[in-house]
């Protein structure tokens, strides 16, 4: 990737993969920035995360990164966020799932397309799939920390806007601007 491609790209997953392979700064700093970015992406799709444990996981992970949540609280919140994903995915509580599907189903298709990236535009919107995918993204945003090569960025490109990544990371070709 060239600097020009970085500044014009709409492929946040590709940008993150490139960053992982070419980051010129401290790796721990990059891990923190990527985690912060994924959490911000989750906040952006908050309406698609109706399960309280997904939302709690995002909040606690943010606090953990800021140093205001204990490791035990962070681990518990991550565990609960994973449980939220499984509850939605497997429909273990049909009443709640129906309520969440109704909530998300009431969001207009245009609004949902504003919450997702252009790669998702034109796709048929299946509410349960959207809920499941968003909950899985939230879970991975909460639990994933430092295992860079295993993060499935491509699965979540629909939730990750490239302009938001550029706002956070700025220009990695100019190391002095990457220390946010």
C-alpha cells in the first residue's frame, strides 16, 4: 500500500492488515489504537447491539484500555459479550431474540445502510444475521487483545469505516502523526 492508497482506501480491513504488517511504531501502541478503533466502530453500530452484555462489554473494554477497569471486570465483560453473541446466534431466548429483531427491524433500510459500509449496500438485510454479525464483532472487539494475526478483519468490513480509521491512526507513513 502506498501513502496515496492509504489516504483514498475504502477497505478498512485491508488497511488494518497492511498496518499489522508495516506499522513503523511501537506494536503495543498499534494494538491499543486498533482496539480503540474497533470499539469506536461498535459505538457507531450501537443500534445493532441491543443485548445488554454486548454493550457492557464495549463499555468495560473501553474503561480497561483507559486503565479504569480491573482485569477481572474486563475478562468477565468479555465472557458475557461472548454469551450475548451465542444467545443471539443460537436463539436460546426466543422472546428476547424476537424483541431484538423487532427493534432492529424497525430501523429503516436506509439507516442500516448508513450504519454499515458500502460493501454491505445492495445486500439483502436479514435482521437476525445482522444482529448475529454485530454481536460477534462486539465480542471480538472486547476479547481480542494482542493476538494480531488471528483477528478476522475481513469478516467485519461492513462495520468498519475507513475514514474513521484514518481519523484515529492518521497517516502511518508519517510516524510522528501516529502517536495519538
